[in-house]
C-alpha cells in the first residue's frame, strides 16, 4: 500500500479519518503544476483539459465497472442527487424510499417534492442496520426512486449491491446509489444502479469541486438535465439559430459550464495511484485493518459498535455511538490521532482505515481508548 510519506502533512499524525477528509498525495503537486502550465496555453489549453477529462472518465469507468460515456462530472455529490430530484417528472402519489441513517444530502433534495404530493418513505434502522427486507416493504408500484448509500457514512454498514439491485429492479423504481464511502476502498459495480454519485475528497484521494456522476442512460433515459449551458451540448445553432442545439448524447450533458478542471487533474492523479494499487488489494487491506479495529474494540468492552463485523457488510469505516466524545477527543488529540466526529461533537465517532494506514495506527488508536479512565 502507500505510506504516510506519500502524503503531505501526516508525518506525525495517525490519520484515521479518510471517511471525512483524506490528506493530499504528494504527487498531486505535479498535477497542480501540469494544470498551471496547461492553463497558460490559451486556446490550446482546452484540448489538454479535454484530454484529461476523457482520461479521467475512462479511469472512473474502470473504477465503477461501467462505460466511460456514462460518466459525468458535477460539483458535489449533493448536486448529483439534486439532478435526479429536479430531472425526473414527478406526479402526485409517487414516492421515494430512503433510510433514516442516510446522509443529509440523500434526504433534503426530495423535501421540496412533498408539496407536489410526492411521499418520502423512511426505512428505519434496526440495531443500526438497514435491512433489504425493510427496504422491500417500503417499495410499491408508485416508488420512483430508492436512494441508499452503498456504505453508510453514519454506521459503516456496507449494503449488498447485487441483492439491493435485484430487489429494486423487481419494481419500477430507479436505484440512486451514493458510493462516497465505497468507491476507492471497496469494489463497486455501478451498472447495478441507475444513477451513482461519489464525492472525490475522501476515499478517492481527490479534492472538492468535482464529484463523479454515473448515469445509466439505457435504464433511465428519461432523466433530464435540470440546468443547461454551453457545455451541455454537442451541437449549437450559433447566432443564426440561437435556440437550436443538441444535448450531449451521454453524461456530459449534466455539466452546464466548465467543470472544475484543477480538481479533475488531481482526481486523475489520485485514480492513477488507486487503480495501480488495485481496488481488490485496497479492499483486502481496509478490511484487515477494520477487522483488527472491530475485534480490538470488542475486546476492550464498553463501546457500542454500530458497524457489522462480517466482511461483506463492512468497508473502511468503523462507527461507534458514545456519550464520551469530549473525553475521547482529548485522549486522541494528546496522541495526534485523528478520527471523525470529535470536532463536531457528534455522539457518533467514525474511525476510517485507508491505503496509508497500518496495523500500528489501529493499535495506537485502541491504546488511547484503552487508557481512558474506566467508568
Ligand atoms: C454519504 C455521503 N455522501 C456525500 C457526502 C459529501 O457530499 P458533497 O460531495 O456534496 O460534499 C458525504 C460527506 O460526508 C457523505 O457522507
């Protein structure tokens, strides 16, 4: 895998929070330099930038096991989910199925549809887990969308994508999958979904400004781009016929203006690194570390572990529900251990293991928790 020295700023840190924000690869400096040079080339910069876009689409296609033409770039995963909310035609009586432990951006985009008679159906977790049976019980012939995170940011649960896809495809609903906590750390077959969104600044080792948007256009051709601009089209009528144009036939139609080129250059370098390591190898590495962490926490005792232990139901996050956040925050800070949730003062702590983490990192974190005064 990689080491701390492949990244900037984590030499003296036990960085266990890739699920919140990953550090920057040192090699991103060359990608930034490349962008600055290309940007100085005037009109020629556009063809360099177009080459990087195409190369990055190809990498995303490999990452997600889909066709490159179905890959587009939007500004954030949140924008991607809003594209579905505003890009489908809704009718009163339609419904959308989501989970109570879903990330806010998987919930809020649908709220405005309620005033048009669209129902939001919320699947409740049981013991922090969302079950396929409970999802199934909420779907009927008016369900238009099922939105689920492949790996939960809140609980760490990884849901079986083949089983979920099979279930949703027995209905008329589209499966909208948020793979922000899956892509880059476990294998993802996006073709099993209808739309996939992924942030790039966590497990994909990129930065903000770009999110991956997969559109399964053969299964969901009715999805319209809610915003249009010069970049949405493959042909334009110009001043003679200013309102004439043809939308890009593929997922590029969802990017109305210039995309965030710099963050795509950086994503290109990040994906080069991840794909060279091999997602299968990364998954084995992450599962080994989260297995070590889970077992260690269980043997410490006294921690409510939200994430399931079995490997198919887990990825790179181990989440804990605790009322000891302030204590944990102080203990970890004293040892330069970074996890997620302490800063925000959440009751839920998330500890993430990625390509630069080692068994020694997990031991340091476990030791810090073990050294907390007993209750
Ligand atoms: C499941 C999930 N989706 C998306 C995001 C981030 O979305 P965005 O790219 O809109 O910032 C997060 C951030 O924590 C997340 O946990």
